C-alpha cells in the first residue's frame, strides 16, 4: 500500500518468482512479488515505463496490477536501492516447444544423434530469440541501469539439450547487454535436472528450498544482500 | 475405279498441333492443353520443389493454394515469415538454396542418400565466417565455424531426404549448363569470389556442361530419388530466366539460347524415356513467341507476376489429382502432435498459476 515501508527485496516475473519470494519471506526478508502469467511475458509486449518501470501495453487489467504494485513501494516496480530479482525473459515452456516441435535444435551434438532432428544455426537462434523476447530484453536493459537487478534463469526441469541451449543463449544475450544473470546451468549441483528435494509438487517449478538455495548462492556471489 | 481422297497423319491432328490454331490465333492467354500430367496422382499429392530460382514460384504457388507442398526443413514453428525468408527457410523443400546444374543436384542427392559424406564439398572461410560452397548465401552472414556449417549442411541433407520420402512428385527446375568446379570435380553453386570464397584460376575451372553429361547426371539423380522413394515421380522444368552473365566467351544471348536448349532437350528426352519423368513447359509459356517477351520485367530477365500466374494456371490445370488420397494418416499425426502440445501448455499454465497463488498465500 502507498506509504508502506520499502521492501528488502522485489521479485518480478512469471511463476518461477514464487519459490524465490517464499524463500525470502522464510529468511525474514520483506519481499514483495509481482507475478504475471508467463503467457503475458511471452507475448513480448511488456515495455519500459518512465515512472512505473513496467507497462503491459494495451492490457488494462494487467496495468492496474502493475500500478498497484508500484504504488506500494514509492511508485516504481523497481525502486532504486532495493534488490530486484527478475524471472522474466526466458519463459522456456512457451518458447521451446514450438521451436523444437519439428525436431529443431541449436545443439549440434543433439542434432547429430537423431535423424529426426534439424540443426539451427546460432545466428538463426539469436534472431528467433530476439523476435520473441526483444521487448523483455529492453525492459531488463533499462531497469538494470537504475535498479539493483539480477535476472534469475529458470531451473532445469527436463534435461533437454535444445531447451538448455536456448536458455544458455538467452543468458549470454542478456549478459551481452550488461545485465546480471544467475543461471543454474552454470552452478555446480544445479546444472542438471532439478533434484526431487528441490522440486515443487507440480513438477515444473522449484520449491521454497530451491528458492533458498538460489538466494544463498546469490548472497555468496555478492549479487544479493543478506537479510 | 473411285479415287480415294488423299490422306496423311496431319489431317487428324487436333488444333493445338498446328501453330496457326494452337498458338498464333489462340494468343498467350488462349493456349489450351499445353500440358497434361502423365500421371494420376493422389488427391492429396505432395510435391517437393528444388532447382534454380524459378522453382521458388512453384513452391509458393503450392503453399498458397494449401496444396501438398513438402517442406523437409521448415523454419522452427513461431518464426515470422520475414525472418524465415532471411534465412532461406520455406524457399525450397529443404534449405538447398538454388540448385542451378544437374551436377550440383547429383552431388547433393549423393550426400542425402549417404553415398558421399556431408563434408565432401568445400567450405569457404573468410574474415572469421564460414560459407557453404554449395549454398554460400544460405545464412545472411555465413556460419560461425566449420562445425556449424557442416551441422547446417547435414540438416539440409536430412531435410532433403524427408522431402523426397514424403513427396509423390519431385519437381526440379533446371537452370544452367554453365558452372564452376574445383580440381576434383566438385561443382559449386556459384563462381568462387562472387558470393563467397576466393577465385583461384589454378584451382577453379569453368564448365559448360554438355547434353550427354547433363543427361547422365539426371539419370543418376533419378536413380537416387527412386532409391530413397521407389514411388516418387520426377517433374522437370527449365527455368525461363536468362543467364545473368556467361563465362563461355560467347554473347550472353547465344549462350542463354544454347544453355536453355540443351536443358530443354535433356528434360524432354528424360520424359520420353522414363514413365516416371514428365516435363512441364514453364519455359515455353514465359519465353515463347506468343508473349512477345511481355512476361519479362524491363530488364528482360525477371519474370513478372502475371507470367508466374499464367505458368501456375497451366500447372494446376494440367494436374490429374484423381487417385484416392494417401496422406491422411500423416496429416492426422501432425494434428495430434499440435493438440498434445496445446494440452501440455494448458496443464503447465494451471501449474504456474497455482505456484504463484501459493506464494502470495505465504506472504
């Protein structure tokens, strides 16, 4: 609500925000979460907003949600000085299935292993990602200039080489824009399919324990202040 | 004794057998029975299209009519059309780019059939990028590495195999007799140094393929096609697009006439000699006297849309899609895959909402 004290942490993104938010609360942090369904992020119509930090374009209901969230913390979704974890920009569950539906993969070993697969070049993959994610990248690029932002790549749910290659490439593209990224694919112990004790009951998200592990590693790396 | 009227074989011929009634009086838009397919094809017949640039029009026309155009190497789903086009997806039935000569087709088919290794053709490296000598402009900026170029070539070969095995008819447009080879006889798509590579007069040689070689190469191509798909038919066309330039030493006009004549003769003979080969006269429709070159742009080279439409009207008018459909199971399987993906996404959506709501509950 307007006038509320500033939070310790802001978590913004799709359903992968949940485990981070829960873990932060469990650590005693004043965490606030703005969850927007992955389908809306995948639409690639979110855009930067000079005051709110984020706009959902023509989606009025979503904009009201964004405005209310911003109002509760001084008027911006990404308040200056408050660490922000963003779980948007990937949305692999929407991006990869169509990409790979007819056997396409950007991983040459993956392609070579099965006659039904079709290799896709790095340049084509970059162009494909850009087409589907350029608006989100723009939001992240602008936010990262003024806010203490870390993008959290989603956990590895299925060890599918095409999905992992796409995720890894998104991470590289974000980092090329000087956006800080925590990618479990580069983390010892997190770089394989999500362990059962870190998997939520729905089987497609990390649970609070996984969220806590991510926060712990962020703190060790100096990417997030401890509570 | 009553005198019998004089008779001869021409007396019983139809109007289209005579120039006056078949062409001069009919005019370009009155041409009738120019082509009738040799074959009764299934009602849902599938076509694979390859060859020189004019073959692209056949791909587009089949796709636009939602007829069975096989795309063995489509762009990933979700690729916008302009991006697909930029990376040469959807132009032919696999990302071969233009195949101008019979020798080039034969090499690619040998690779696709496993008779030649995918790395049996040169890669050209320059300024940190790599281009495929069989399709130098397939990627706008070339490939990042030799490995990537070879992986992409392998995908193209897979796509070509898919197209051949999935098609009822392999449509191939013969484009040129002139080409360039390296010292081992590997044909190039273009002269090295024009769209990639570096020209080296000691290693690169000009070839003006003669009729006998083209015929032999096309016979070998037919054999490979039938090996990959015993039921496939080969429909040949000759590109009406003149040569941009000739390296033969002749005037480009006579070089063009020579080149197209040789190709036309080879295609005609193939169709005469093989029941599974037919010839479609797109070349005649565009370049024939009735058009008075009206189907060419002012550069007298590019074909105007109306010319393409006229060609395709004859093509679709002459097809005999009279046999029962045979690809229903494949279409059903594709639809089932789409439904399964939609159901999976819906289930995941539900899981996402629940995960987030639980987190709000925790706060």
